[in-house]
């Protein structure tokens, strides 16, 4: 029996990089407990708990377009619709949807 641990997605709008290239296709892996625990000690999360979403997504999104280094800055640069999409997708693949 195998467990699927990485899932493909398509951003509704897409990420525009510094050279104005649009990236829409990506991959997200399943979250581990550490992915939700580590961000809690980050000063940015302590100052603004909502920032934990940015840090968690930067840990579990493994690729957007041809970009494989998904940093918090990349997640911060997403359009609001794409951020909402990734939050919903995260909850879905990790079984967090009621």
C-alpha cells in the first residue's frame, strides 16, 4: 500500500515573479506536525498569528511553475485569491475539512 504525499495544483491567478513570468502549476506535499509547530516560535507569528499561514505554506508548497525555492516572500507575493486557494487546498489534502 502506498500513500500519496504530494499533490498537483493550478493557481487561479498565478504567481508573477520579478521578471513578470506567470507561474500557475505547482505541487504541495502533505503536512507533518513539525510544519505547524516550528512557525509558532517565529517572531513574525508571535507579532501576527495570521502570518503562520505564510510560513506553513512556504514549508509545504514544493514548487510553483519552475520555482523550487518557495520562501515566505514568494507566498507573500501571491494574489489574495491564490493564497485563499492554497489555504483551502492545504486543508483538503491534509484531511482538515469538516
